[in-house]
C-alpha cells in the first residue's frame, strides 16, 4: 500500500497506540514521548495542514516501525 497524507491529530492518536503521549508543546510542534523506551518524536500541528508523505515516512523510520505495522495501526483508528 501507498502512504497518503495524514492529519496531525490522527497521527498523534495512532502514536498513542504505540505508547507515545504528549510531553509538551513548543509553538506548533507537539513533542510526544514513550515512557518505556524514552524515545521522543516531534509532530508538527499547523492549522489545516496535513503531514505529507515524506515527513510521515521519516517519522515512521524514526519510530522504527514498518509500513505494514503503520497500516495495521490505521485499521485500529
């Protein structure tokens, strides 16, 4: 399957399934942290803009999850 743009709110919800929760916000960027692993990921939340395919791919790579795992998470949401 192909990645498609995604709203920041939906991505934050999906990351919640992986144990990432908002730690803080600086401007229009929400910093999510996983308490178990200590990993941090930054999600830009700009008004009425979706997260593009390139940035989404980079975030998935930083998280260490495959596209298949991502699509399974999408089915949950």
